[in-house]
C-alpha cells in the first residue's frame, strides 16, 4: 500500500473536526448505499419475472420448434420429423397443426385456436402437470377427445364427463362456396371433452384447445402438412448444437427456435423494462455519487493545515491531489460494497419470506410475492458502475484541488 492510500484511509476513518463534515460524509455514503441496493433489488425482481414467465411457458412450449421460413404450413411435416429424429440429442420429434376454428357446445360458441397433436404429446411437454380437471387424453377405443384451456372451458361451459360432444367448424380451404348453402363451406367434426388445463398465461388459457392431429388435418384439409415440428431434447443434450444441426439438415426453408425465440415478444418486453428501469436508477445513483464532490470539497477545507504540513515535508502537488482522489473513490467503493450487501440481503429475505406482496387478494395474481432471482452479472455491473462514477467524481474534485494548490 502506497503512502497516498494510507493517508486517504486515515482521513476516511478519522473523525472530522466539524460536525457538518461528518454529517455530509455519512449522507454521501448512505446515498450511494441506498441507490446501489435499489439497483440490485430491482434488477433481481425483473430477473424473477423473467424466470417466472419462462417456467410457465415451459409447461406447454417445446424445447425447440421448427417452423416454415415462409408461409404458415410446411408441405410435409412427417418427412421433417424423420430428418430431425436422426440428429443426436433429439429424444422426441412430433408434427403439430395449429389453426383457427369455431367451437360450439350446447348453446355456447366461440372462436378458438385448435392445436392438433399426436396422442402421446404429453411426453413432449409438461401439460400433465397443469391439468385442473380430467386427464390429458386424446383418444380411446371408442372416440376422440379434446383438452380445453381454462378460457374455452368457461366460455363454452364444457367439462370432462359431459355426454354432449364439442362441435368444431373450420372453413374449407378448397372448392367454391355455395351462397345458398353456406354451411357447406365449413368442415366440421365433433369430440368429447377429456380435460381442462390452466397455465395461467393469457395467450394459452384464453382460446387454446388440443385435439388429435388426424382430426385437425381432416378439419383443415391437410394431408401430411404441419404448421411446426416440435422437439424434445435428451438429457444432457446441447440445445445450441442441436439447433445448428437441425438448421443444416433442413436448409434455409425452415427456421429453428428455442423457447426464448418462440416467446421473443414476452421476454423482449421484460428485458426492455428491466434496462429502462436500470438507466433511471443509474441516473439517481450518479446524482447520489456526485455528493462525494461536496464531501471532498469540505474535506479539503478541513485538512488545510494537514495539506500545508505534507507540502512542508516534501509532498508534491500531484501526491496530495492523489490522496483526495483515492479518498473519494474509497467513499464510493464503501457505499457500493454496503449497498450490494444490503441489496443481496433484501433479495434473500424476499426469496425466503416473501415480505413484499404483489396483491392483497390471493386470487388476483399468479404468485403471491414478488419473484426474485439474483444474477451475479447484474451485481457486477452495478458495482462497476458505482466504482466508475466514484472515480469520475474524484477526478472532478482533483481539478479543484489542483487549482487550489497552484494558487498556494
């Protein structure tokens, strides 16, 4: 440790002659502490929401989805399945058909998003874990079944075990429409209701219905076509490597997406809000850190006699200036360390006890308390930001110090 650092540490720990200097020093450190802790907590909360969305969507979204690069339908989904099944690391590969239809149950009707999937689709996703009524079953020896989202189940008043069938209608893709008999312009079929799921995400619960893929293909007049092929990876498989191999095997006519890419709009919104909030709090942190300038200015006045003594002992103006630069940086670092510790402590308490609630009503929200997930990269960014701003403020103060020394 050099001489300048030792003197700066002594100035930092020693009690000041004037109480105003002590008070302003404490306020400066507390300002940095509070702003740093707020940054750590807010970024962790946004990380928690990101993880919450990801955990909810992972119940239904496949690990990897292959879609046509142009248009809505790939010409031969079954051949795509055969190609990707040969890729190392692929455990399951299934074609699916998604399109819009009209659902009618008794006197109720609504437009729905119909998703035709293979009978063993519950091996692809964790849909079994979000079934709230009945079971995930698409076929037995007698009939075909549908699994409804919570929205269609409530709107249509359809439940598992009802003897009435759910009617499904889709416009014919081929042929002319007879205006005298418009019902001939629709293809229709019927299924029983086997189960109801709820993922607590509006994009899924609102209008999604699962049916057997052969029923969906008949209804939408498809043969081997599919709107996408979904993949499940084997344990230990490298996602990026599988995606690259799938892209190379299929060519430019297909796009390969992981869960993050499939829900890019949802995650992009959370990330945008996160970093906008970061910039606003960073601005507050910069203002709090610039209080160090006033602290150093008062400290320079406080240590006027000490400065003269140092000069008499042979200290150069550069060495004396460096003492106060280090002093300001130490104040900022002290606030940064204390703020990070305080922020981490608050995050751990929120994770453990959930003190901060999202709503007083337990039925109004998906989770009761604000979700928190600490990422060490965010903590490092916050610490480096405080350290950089602290160094900047110290350098600004050094200019004042240099001019003062030159006058003397």
